[in-house]
């Protein structure tokens, strides 16, 4: 096979088509979002015609939702995709419960406690939720994830730069009703993942989604590959271009520059499907013209901060 990465860059829409935020999220299927600013910048790298304020408005309008999705990690997901996608990829109760036990949190019906603490309360910050639960630190997040596994909790809009947690019935009108037909959900997963990641393998799909390799092979879907994309794009920390396949995009810099450890993945400069360095709003040390990209990012963030 020829180098797949320029085609994967095209599938990831790094040519930046003009589109709306909800439609872009639908086309990408899910956008890594443990860092809400990075998630917004990931959308900026893949579309034009909107600002971070529009991303936030799409969340407030319930068109897209920040929720625990692929690999049990927070993602931005088109709201009408939540039932089928989360039926396959939401957090594992056993994994969360084990982590809570390691943190010394035990008890009966912990998820029910979170439901009672959040129902009718609207979006709560981590500190507010912790106060209502009598919990602190990472225990708060894992307790929230337990309720999310039942379809009872999602994240609301950030408040003063802080994440909020909200009962799904308060935010979406009802708890998330997961798709009962697993074969139907797997078929949709395979098709949608392929469109945003082609060329890709069942192993890539299993890695990205967290489903078993057996299920990924059942779901795998071939789609026409796009023409290779050539250009330079600045993608944010934790970007899908580094997380969307089992192997990482090729790098012309040491891996530790981009992936220094501790779960961190730095903002990266993508050129013709290769990772060639890191960036910040102050610029970069590469002999690659990125001034227009830097200016676009600064404008994207500045507009939303007004």
C-alpha cells in the first residue's frame, strides 16, 4: 500500500471544508474531548465558517454532547448518535468499580447516588458534585462515569473554564436509551469509523473504539479512499490524527517530543500526513510557514473570549 497517512489526513477533513459544527462532529463520528479547548481546536483544524463560540453554542443547543465514549474517554459526539455509539463504547462498570475500590470508595448502588445527587440540579462543577457526593479528587470523576454507564449522566457546557456534569434527563430530556440491536450498532460503527479514518483495518477500529477485535472484524467496512491531502495544519493536544489508528502517524521528530509520557500528547504540526513538530500560539521552531494557521487559531479563540 502507498503511504496511507496523506489519505487518512484527507479522511480526517484536514483540508478544512466549510461546514457547521454539528455536521462536522457527525462526519468525524467522535472528537477526543478530555480537554474542551483542545476539542474545539480539533474542530477548527477540520472546518471553517465557525468559531469556538459556535462550538459552545452547539453544546448549549444540545446538538453535540460531551460524553464518555470510545475507550471510555470523553468525546464530543453528535447528540443523536449517542444511543447507538454509547451502546458499544461507554465505560465499563467493572473497570470503574475497580478503580473506585483502589481509591477507597465502596458502597451499594454508587451510580444511584450520583443520579440522586444530579437529578433536577442542572449542570454542576466537579467541586459542586463532589460536595453533594461527599467525594473528592478522581473519585468524583469515576462516580460520574458510573452514572454515565447507565445513560444517566453527560457533561454540560463549561462554566468559567470548568467542566460541568449534568443528569441526562435534565439536559437531554430523558436518560440515554441505548440501542438494543448490537449488530445494527456495529454496522453503523464500522461504516462511520471508516469514512473518517480510511484506509483503516479492523485492528484500528478495535483500538479506537474499545470494542473487541472480534466485533471490530464484524463491523469493518471498506469505503473509497480520498485523494491524498497535502498541506500544513496545526492540530491540538490529544488530536484524533494521533489517536485514531492503532499505530501513530509517522513523525520526523523523536516520539517523546510529541508523546512525552504521563498520558500527554502535545499539539502537533502536520505536514503532508506526517508529524513534523509541536507548536504554540507563540510559534514554532520549524522552517515551515504557519503564520496563517497561528493567526486563525488566535482569532478563533479571541472571538469566543469576548
